[in-house]
């Protein structure tokens, strides 16, 4: 063939080469983006932080308040309000930011808060759970099977849940995505709610944890003993032994020794799955080779935030619930849930012992428990008693303070939230709190968080003891002039 031929074959081969190279480049860029996401602490600690680019659609855009309309038969809505404790599932149609999803289950949600809404406020403002796949097999909203609509009960700031989940993500801990939503029912205003991702199989897939098993431990002793629950809620009591596994201590070789854990399995778990948990708890109790039984790095970061936010309606308090236990390959981790009573507000409510906000703001990061002894909280005890892990914990706390509080990001975020939410609070027909109360409480929360960050910095720098009982009053950050009860 002449070297002066038209060269069409060469051009075709050249174009094929260019096309193949372009496809390869696109694939490489996609892999790099996925790897970057997997290592972005703000997205979580999973190996593939986001497995579906469209997960949630636009719903978890936190720069705006979304619109959710629930279309439900009027008689069903009336029945829901008259029998909220039964958590009956009603068939509805849901429109989210203009996108319609038909045949969605809607029910009330919550436990003590569900009971107290009517008793304390006389308002039928119930938290709701939407299940997109209950009546249509496989149906999801942009990858989401279930969505919670939280009513901000006991939270006049409207921010405690939102901020806590944000803080955990900043520390590299997978936590539920959330955003604010204005909810209407059959076109009528129902109010401002926090839309929160369900921690379930879809959450595990999003965070790259689909190969593990999820549990939601809860103390059956307290659930079954109303008078004892009332006593604990009054605060200041010392827990003796309320857990049947939810305290995460080793109780024996039998699965039946841990009903608090294994009666609350969130994903499928066979006998071998459960035995791995038991072996991990035994390893925790023995205190040797802990990396074989615990995700030690993730747990120290979890407790860095947990102990900053002073949430005593959970593992570090008297109530053994409001956390998820995750197991993969025989190693345990904890994931956050339910923070409407955070920032000591659950403890401070109607409790004169918690009136000193200076003590609360300066609460020692090395003595974070309330109503329990270290031996009753073994998942914390191994950090407190090891120089190595306590240093890791302090390092995680330092990174958390630096990136979120000392950078000014927390103050800007809370200022922006207050401005965005105020018009909705002012027009909320079922609100538990007035707009003035919201403004005051949100500013109090912001002030308390900044003072707490300042105190922890002093503790990390050795200028204030990290143990509450050893602190000098002269070294503490002054937090007088407001009360934590204002946050409830």
C-alpha cells in the first residue's frame, strides 16, 4: 500500500485509541473520586463513603428547608392522632420537594417522648417514620428505604440532633444524614421537623459497611420496669445493673445471656454472627490484643464527640440505649443515635444538682460517666485506663476542636441555622416553643458549646484537670449567667 494512501484505516485506529484512552481516564478519575470520598472524614469512616451518588436526591442539602407533604385519608390521620402509642402504619402518598412517591407507610415513632408529647404539651405534634418500601416491594426514595421526621421534642434550639450528627461526621464517625423540612399534611401546615436518615441496611451500604452486622442495644430492665425508669429519669442515681448486655460487658458464652443486644438485631444475624460479638466482648473484658476485637481508632473518635456533647440519655449515662453496635470480622464499633437531650439538657431538666453550668461546661473529659461506674461501662473503661488509648482519645479530641470550633466553623454554622430556621419557627402551628424561646435557646447552646470547647482545650493543655473531681474552681472556664434547662 502506498504511503500516500488516504489513511482512513489509520485514522480509525487512531480514533479508537483516543476513545479507549478517554474511557480509561474517566474510569481512573471515578475510582480516584471514590477513594477520596472514602477517606474524607466529613463523610464517615466506611471504605466507600457514598455508594450511590444520588442517595437521598437533594433531600440532605442542608442549605435550605425542604418541603414534605403527606397525603393521608382524613380518617386515618385522625386515628393516628387519637392512638399514637400504637404506632399503626397508614398508607399515604408523600411528596418531597415536588417529587411524588406513592403507597408509603407513615406511623408515629418514639418511646418516652411519644408518651410525653400529649401529656406535657397537649399537642398532637408527633415524630413520624416513613417507610417507602412497606407496601411497594423494593421501593425507595433515591436509595432511602426509611426516613424519620423528628419533632424537636425537648429541644427548644431545634439544633441538638442536627449538630451532634454533624460533629460525629467531622470526627470521622458515620452518622445519619439529616436536613430540615417543613411538613404539611393534606396541604395543611404541620410544622418544622428534622428529616433524619434511618440507620439500617441502606445506611450501611452508603457508608461502606454492608459486610457487617448492626444491632441497637436497649436495656430491657428499664423498659420493663416503669418505676425504676422514673427513678433514673430523675437523675443523680447510681446505676447498679440495668443491662442484660447493653452495657457491653462479657456475661457468658450463651447467646441468651445478651437479650439487650440480640433481641434488637437491625440486620440479619445468624448464630455465628452473634458468637463473634460474644467473643469480642470476652476479648474486651480480658483487655489483651484489643485491636483484634475493637475498632479502637473509631471508638476513641466516637467517645471524643460523645463526651464533648454530654449526652446522658445514652451509654455514658444511666440509660443504656441510643447507640448502635456494629460488628464486622469480629471487631466492634459504636454509631450515634438520638441526641435531643444532649449538652446535659436531659440531666439538667428539673434537677437542681445540674444547675451549675460552670461545672457542666468544664465536665472532665477523662471522667465522662454519669450514674454509672467505669466497670459498668467497659467500652469506655479500656480507654480511660490505658495511657496509649487515652492519648489517642485526647488526640482525637484535639483534632475535633481544631477543625470545628477553633476554626470558627461551628459559630458560623449555628448563626446560619438560626437565620434560616427563624421564619419557620415563627410560623409553626404546632411548635412546642415560641420564636423568642428558640432565639434565646439557640444562642445559649452556641455559647455553651464554645465555652465547653474552651474548657476542653484547657484540659488538653494541662491547664485544667481532665477529671472533674480534681478540678480547681479557679482554673475552670466561667459559664455562669445562663441555665442548661433553657435548652429543653
